[in-house]
C-alpha cells in the first residue's frame, strides 16, 4: 500500500495527516502536524506534532479512512478532563 498525505480540519485547526499503512513492512505509521496555527496543541500532543505506530491493519479494521480515524481519535481524547481544563484556561487567560 502507498503512503498517503491528507489535510484535515479539527476545531478550527488545520492538520496534516501522513499515513504509511506498512512502515518497514512491520507496522503502520500515523504522523500528525498542525499547520495552522503552526504547532497548535491538540488533545493528543502538546507540541502540535505526533508520530504514532499501530499494528498493520488497525486503521483498516475500523472501516474508517485514516482521516476519519484521526478525527475520532481527536474527539475521544478531547473528552478528557485535562484537555477541557486546558482549553478553558486558554480561552479565559491567566493573570499569574
């Protein structure tokens, strides 16, 4: 299978998704990088970049495209209390 590169939007953030379904013939590799805003935090990365390995066939077994898979991953992680708290602080700003 060939590598794929996509651009998706999530919560107003532009994210580049690179997917290699058979990295080195032993694993699948998902790479995310926020493009706009550059290096914006996501609920799965504080730096705006994430390299993630999963067993071959994991994404395909869900019946989702890699973009749908990443979107579902982000939505799931965004439900964590730590992410919601960080988002509230960012929106409100901190005085000290």
